[in-house]
């Protein structure tokens, strides 16, 4: 896509130069893409993927659930840290 745009701009510059009678300015060489030969680092930790389950509500609506109700309930039942404890942790 980028190369097509550059070619189109070059063609427009040449047409403009023909109409005005001036020489077309020399286009700059495209910069080489650095690091194309380098391989990406794939030694990153992988996060566990939550199991996705589908279910219908009592009135027939379709829903997607990524966590079990036990996980949600456990998280909701945890007491939030007091403001004094949060500031000390930071």
C-alpha cells in the first residue's frame, strides 16, 4: 500500500514537471527496513486462557461467560484494602 502511494506520487510529480517544463525533482531512495532479518523474541510468559462457556438465561437470552460463578463470587467477597494499606503498598 505504501509503495503504491509512493509510485503514484512520483507519477504525479513527473506529470507536473512535463506541464511546467521544469525538471522533476529527484526522489529520495526509500529507507531500508531495519530489523527485517531479525527474529522476534518469543520467550514471553503465557497467560492462562479462561474457559468460555455459553448459557441461556431464564428468559431465553444468550450469554457468554468467561469465568465461573465461583471465581466471581470469591472476588466479590474479598474485602477491599483500606486506603492506608494501599498508600503503604505504593
